[in-house]
């Protein structure tokens, strides 16, 4: 198999990879996003650029992915949702992404638009994540679009998908992942997990279904107690471990700002360093660190588990 | 069946404010069976409208003629014509309590009359008498896949009409849309297929739909094999 991206190359080389996450917001100014990506160069092999996360109408992830690659020198994983585009628009964006030199796409069904900040919008879902994966692989491998129409200079990029190890029943989620593999998914990033048991049970059922797609386990170091508390309360189906939430809360009571910041860093590093080391011993091929705007933490964590810190 | 819901009285009064001679027309089909737009409801609505209009004083009292009637099925041109031919001349407008198809049937049969809807047509559904609820069950997609999905329709019952669910929005079998109250259709499908030892169907990658099948307007030409008429 040919690797078009650094991400895929490293996975194929058997290197344990790290990916980060960047979130363009409702703005035309991408300076902060680009600056946030720069410190991660050399640490994360690539960063996801979110596409209207939680169905918020934000700046185009295609444009943001391109500018991060160009101006920060950070390879991107362009997230692409089916919520907002039919197969024509998706085809157009995949072609556009390839023309701009993007090498990885994460195919997502996407949160329902009614959960976002324009809740009355028409939800599209002409395709879903499985079919978007199928479409992209057709474009790349066969050089045709979904309707079989030939593409002049087909795109060369990789397609990844998401899976939620917290899903209950997990088997239904894994069977859907199997469909994604059949459709041609090349890598998987998981929803946030906090415990090794979740990782283990994921691989158990993964193997039961003979799934081979490389997995990057999603983790979420939390910049402060507020972020942790929000996540715990508002992301259904996932909760922050009680003890972790409690010590973060204790840290939030430290009055000195610098000291507080250091404490947060220490708590996160302690928890996630051990967790990542355990993940490295599992069948996972990498870790996806979803700590938007917490570059210091991401760098430090990666350096430590690589034995550089 | 087609599920309808009566519009708020204020909206109806506003809609018919310049109609003096009006027939409130119920339907004994779906709308009547659900007791939203049957004979009794047509009578009730007509008396409410008479009262409402009198209170508002928009019409001269002597001119006001609001009467109720019902037909067997408003979505059948022959039935509508036969039932109303003799009496329709006495009215300027018809306020229909049938689904949108019924409203338009009346309007097509009597093109010189104004026909307004008194109900909102909601969905094709199932009734749960015990709970007094109505639930959407079909979207008339034109290509029924219930045989593959354990008899649970993902088009009507999955908030995203996914062919390859469940999406990441399901939590313990509930759907992210509507605050985790509705069952996730794809978990229902999974459970059903598992029960019937047909998980191979669940594993199947479903290719994209040809949406031309469900694009409006749709017709089935020359396909009626009976004479209509309610016999
Ligand atoms: S698949 Fe669903 S929407 Fe389509 S015809 Fe069957 S029940 Fe109706
Ligand atoms: S949670 Fe289930 S029903 Fe709701 S949109 Fe996702 S797959 Fe469809």
C-alpha cells in the first residue's frame, strides 16, 4: 500500500503516532489556529481540523486545513461531515482538498444539525460516514466519482473514520465499523476514553469481527476544571473519572494563576502519561489527543511518553 | 395512516376571515378514524367558527353560513364529486379537515371554490390507543427496505434517515435528537436482527439511495384497479 501522507507513512512503518486537534470557529481570522498548530510540529504527526463541530456554523474546515498545512507546516486531517452536504458537494470538497494538498480526510456522519447553533437548518445526510468512506476510496482507487464518472487526475489521499468505544451496545458500533472497513477506511480515531478497560473491550470485539484497520485512541487532557466539568455534564455517554474530576476541582481552588496552571498540567500529565503508556502496550497504533488549545500539555505528554521529557 | 392535527382556532379564523358561506368538510378516512377530522369534529369546528366569527364581528350576521359535512374519503375524486355535487353551490369556500391530499382533491374537483386546510398533515403513522399517542412509521420513500431492517424503518425513525447506522449520537439506545427520548432506530434494528439471528443483515453495507425514486411529484399512472366509490 502506498502512503500519501506522513500519518499513513508512520502508521505503516509501525511507529506509534500522535494526532492533535484544531477547531476553527465562527471567524475569518485563523491566526490563532495556525499559531496553535505550530508548537505541535514534530510532536503530533498530524492534526484534525474539525468541521462544524456540534453542528455549529463555523469557518470552513477545508480552508482551515489548508492554511494550517501551509502556514504552520502541520499536516492536517480534514474532517468532513455528511450533515451539511450532499454527494455533489462532498465530491467537490474532496477534489478541492486534494488540489490543495490535503492528504487525510476523516469521514463523519456528523451531529444532527438541530443540536447546533442554527437548529432550523435542513439536515442533509445524502450519505453517511460509511458511504462517504466508500465514495472517497472509489475516487482515489478507481478514479471515478460515486456515480462512476471518471475523474481527470484523481485525488491521492487517505480516509479515516471514527468509532465510539463508549457506545452501548458496543457490538452495534463495532459492526458499523466493520462496514466502514469494508468501505475502505484506512485508520480509525476513537471518541474520548479514560479507562484501559474501554480500550481492551474495544480490541476484544474488534478481533472478534476480524477488523484490521489501525486505531488511534482518543484522549482528552482537560485544561481546567471548567472544561472537565462541562465535558462530564454535556457529552452524553462519556464521563470523566470521579477522582480525576475531584483533583481538578481542588486545583481550581488555587488562587495563584501560575501555580494553578502548573497544577493542572501536573494532574493531566500524571493521569495521561500512565494511560498513554498503557495504550502503547495495547493493539492501538497511536493516540489522538483532543486537547484543543492546550498545546503545552500535548507537547509535554508526547515528549514524556517518547522518553524525551 | 396519515396523521393530522387541527390548526389553532385563531389561525383558522384568520385564514377564513373573508369567507361567509363555508362548508367545514370532515373526512371519514384517516383523519376521521383518529377523531381529528371526522363528522363530530367537523360539526364542532363549524360551531366554534360561527361563535368565533360572531365575536369578531367581521361578517354581517345575516350572511353567515357555516355548515358541516363529511365524506367517506376526501382523497378520492369520485367520492368527493358524488358527495358534494348537489350542495357545493351554496358555499364560497370549503374548510377541509382531511390531510393535504384531501384538501387538494376537493380543490381539483371543484376548481371554482376556495379550499383551505383546517389541519396540519403530520406524518404516516401508527396509533397507540392505550397511550393515546401517534408515532411516525413511514416516509413513503418508494423503496421499502423493511425486510432488511428487522421491520423497523430507518428512513422514518432514524433522525438522519441513515442507511448505515447507528451514528455516534446514540446513547444506550436513545437518539441524540430530541434529548435522548426517542429510541435509536438503528439500535432497534440491531436488537431485532440479533433476536432473529440475522446480524448478517446488520453487517451489510447499504449503498447510497437513488433519490430519484422519492423525488416529488410522484405519480402511479393507470394503477387503480377498482372503481373507487367506497363500496
Ligand atoms: S423503508 Fe420506511 S419509508 Fe420506505 S416505504 Fe418502507 S417503511 Fe416507508
Ligand atoms: S442516534 Fe440512532 S436514530 Fe438517532 S440519528 Fe443516530 S442512528 Fe439515527
